[in-house]
C-alpha cells in the first residue's frame, strides 16, 4: 500500500499511519470476516493501492488508544496477546485486545451512530470475538464472557436524549456461540477464502448487499424548499399514492441507492468488476 500526503501532514504523522505489524501467514481473524473479494484484491494489488494519509486518521487514533489501553495493566489479565493456531492446515492468527479473568474485552473506536443503530453489536463484532474465544479455548484458557467497549469519537453532550448515549462510552455484551458453531463458521470462512484465492480477479465471489453496505433507493415525499423528507417509501407507485394525502407544496424526490462501502471506503474498488459493473 502506498500512502500519499496531498494535504502536507507532518512526516511523523504519516509514518505512524503507514506502520503495520499485523502481517503473517494464513489469515488473521479480522481478515477471515472480510468479504473474500475485498481480501483477495487487497493482497493482489497491495503495491498498487494508493491511500491518502488523511483517510487513515481514525485508524491512527484507534491504534493509539489501543496502545495506551494495553499499558493499563490489571491483575489477572493478558493485553494484546498474540495467538496462532492451525485449523485444517491453515494458520489462523488473532490478537484480542484484553483477556481479563474469563472475559474478552475488545475496544472499538467508532461513531456514536454505531452505538445507536447497532445496540447489540454488529455481526462482524460477534464473529470476531467468538473467533478470539475459540483461539483462547485452543490455548487452554476458558472464556465465558465477551464484551465490546465502544469509544464514541463523535459523541456530543448536547445531543443526549432518547437512544443517544449518556457518555462517550458504550458497553455491549456479545452473545456466546457454541464452540461447535464457531468451528463450523471458521471452517466455512477458510474454505470461502481459499476458494477465492484460486480464482482470478473477475471471477471472485460478489460481495453481498450487507457487505457493500447497500443503501437502497427510496422515493421521498418532501415539502418544496426542505431537505428532510416527510415520508420515505420504496417505490414510485407508492410515493404517488401517498402524495395524494399532502398539499400541493409537496413533491416526490427520487433518491438513488448507494453502495456505501464501495463508493466511500473500499480501497480496491478500482480493480473490482462488481463495482465497475453499471
């Protein structure tokens, strides 16, 4: 990966953003839960990927917070322990943030909206922590509780009401999977990635709507001059029917669907025929 610096950020900052010590054989837990298409394109085009340092500031913040938290040692705990096992002949690596007693605690530096819209934790959080638990199980450490500590980088005290968190920290208890379920999930993910590894770029399995963070198209009934819709529906026909109940000041506005991950966050979309396909 090539890190550019088009905004002339300090050299020390750019070097810190560029640092990466997570590489290794096989797959890391975080790689396994990635869509196979994204992981393969990242690996194959690693030397061609261009990312500006300004786009990785939140990653730097996350790494910095993890580094500081790892220094806050508590009795009967293992911070940032590197784990590696072989499963079906493939190396699987993981580095959980903290094992305290029989609890795995993982820190997420994220938006307050993730706490609001995913109060029980995202699917990838559940998958990640249960895989960490399985790695510790293979090392002989029993784990009976999984927790996410969300540090909300954009929290504002002035917005506290309703579902909005009272403080910039949100704790989430992650459900425990049966170990047999984790084994099955791990086996399926390895098979999926290994199959993708044998395919050329344009034959890689497509990412699912959930994996591309698809925001479907909508039809808005909106008052002229306003930006916020009074009603959102899925089809133009439904919008026309709903519009009959509104005054002449209202109109229908089409809002195109978006592949949010592809358009705003995927560093390999340039080589992705799924994204390039109209």
